[in-house]
C-alpha cells in the first residue's frame, strides 16, 4: 500500500534533501573528471596501455549503467532513501579502496563497486527532488542539482591535476572521503523517507538480462576490430531484443518499455540525452591525453585548461533550468545541442600547433551548449511522467546518461584499438593519438547533429501542474 507523501510533508526537510542530493551529485562527476587527468600517471605507475587505461573510467560507468534502472525500480517499491543511503555508503567505502589499489586490475575492480554505489545514488536523487518540490520550483532545484554536477566536473581537472602533481593520483580518492562522511552524517540526521512507496514485485530476471546486454555491448566495443568484438556486440543486441520482449510481457517490469511507446516526450527526451552524452563525455578523456602527450603539459596545467567547459556549465545551468520553467524546454534544449555541435567541430580541427586559447574557447562553447541542453532536458523528462513513475524516470535518465558516457568512451577506445593498438602511449605513437582524437571529435559532431532532430521531434513539453 502506498504511503501518501502529503501526510508526511511537514516532517520532510526539503532543503536538507536538496543539500544531500547536491553534494552527492557533485562527488561522482568530480571523481570522473579528476581521474581522467590522472590517467597518464596511473598508466606510468602500472604500465597500462591506452585501452586498459580507458577501462578505469569505463568500469565505473558500466557498473552504474547496469545497476541504475534496477535500483530505480527498487526505490519505487521500497522508497528513495532506503536505496540512496546504502548506496552512498558503498560509494564512499569503494572510494577508499580505490586509493589502496596496487594494480590496474584492482583499481578497475573497485571502480566497478564505486559504480554500483553511484547507481543507487543517481537513480534516486533526481526523483526525490522532483517528488518533494512542486512543478513551479522543479526547474530551479534541478538546475541547482545539474550545476553541482558541473561544479564537480569543473573542480575535478583542477584539483585532480594539483593533487596528482603534488601528492600522486591516490590523493584524488582520499580527498573525497571527508565530504562523503558529511553526506552520511546528514543522512543519519534526516531519517524520514523522502517519497511514496509502491510495494510490488521486482523483476530480477529482467535485471540480469539487462545487465548482460550492457556488459556484452561495452566489452565488444572495447575489443573491436577483433572478431570477438563483433560476436559480443551481436550477443548484446540479441539480449536487448530479449529484454524488450520480456519487459513488454511481465506484469511488473524493471523498465516500463511501454512508457517509451506511449510517452513521446519521455522517449525522445531520453534519446536526445543519450546522443548528447555519447557525443560529449569523452571530451575530457581525449583532451587529457592530447594535452599531456601531444602538447607536453603537466597534469596541473592540463587540468586548468579542461576546467573551461564545466565552469561555464556550472555558471549557466541554474539559469537554463529557470528558463525551462517559463519557455518550452524542448526549444531551449535543442538550441543547446546546436551550440554543442559548434564546439565539437572546433575540437575536430586540433593539430600539434593548435593554440591553447582556441582549445579553451572550444571548451567554453561546449559548456554553453551543454548548460542549455541538460537542465531543460531533465525538466522535460521528469515532468512528463506520473508521480509513481518518478523512480523509474530518474533511473532511466541516469541510465541514459551513463550509457551515453559508456558509448562515448567505447567509441574512443574502439578508435584507439584500430589506430594505436594495445600499446603503451610513447612519443612514437603521438601522431596516432592525435589522429584518433581528430576522428573521435568528428564522429561526435556528426552524432550531435542527429541529436538535434530527436530533441526537436519530442514536440511540446507542457507539463501537468499539480
């Protein structure tokens, strides 16, 4: 039996939930962007090749994507806080274990555990904010939440570069622990359940099929052009078809596929998000390698340059969220996608002699585009579903984001595999690295052009007020 949220509204501290969600939304992108800047240092210590280095960020994203929708479904059934709290504890402990890793394989394994904790966090945070704030305030608080993500992305390269340069890459993980402890203390203080519960059956089989599908697709991308890569991708496509068939038939699916078929705003907004993240997430990964290997910069200087994109995102996202409360969100998001294309085309023109000011300008353009896209698109998705689907909607959005990130890195690793091969990057391979970066950004720009169409195809996004 569902427990009405209104009967507990006086006991729910909205501001505390906003603070918790905002801090949590800061930590994981901070970790991702700071680790990207430390990859050359990790590769040097452990002797890892370019593809294996790619698995350090990818393992985290893969685990997040595999578990986010199942965790969102569990949150709808049992309550958001009951999933968020243990998830944050898992994330914090795994972060400490990452700092203690003594091999690439161990680091990747603990990043997988981190990803599981992250899935439990991100499948619930946005849903909780959407549930406890009324429609008229939703764009504002979601803009704040998105801004915290971008602040994490902005501070990651700077602090990650400083920490790696001064204390080594392990200090990045250790620096997160105190903030994690603060969030845990706030969670212990605020013990009230945040949202309604909807007791129901959990589709474990569907969750397993879903996880195998994502794992097969991602691993297949990483080992292309080998025959095994195509085999894994075909198996992943088969599992995708099996998953859709099952979810259409079971009474209590882990993912309501019919929601995509019946709600065009929801479907096309998620597809636009998938394309946008697929085209943009690998930017910091690729530029981190380009700036340190091709331009010869140290991690600290490279981090200062990479901060341009997320800094612009962080500054403009709250305003973009407020705009989407007043202007059609689809129009704002589509304009943002168009600006993103311009930034990606600029990065596709990189050479060994490209001035740093041009790179900073391209990153600022990307930051503007992503700020205009992300908050309005999130507002459109979360406002297009009924309250009892908020957990699934939040998890679907989070999974779309993670799968997009995963595909972005997968495309980059596939290009590395074809052009560079499974070798450690040395000066002899700098020309191949530059070619890989140029090809990747050109592909991302073309992908984002397609994304503009799907962003516009969603139609008008006028939400139900109440």
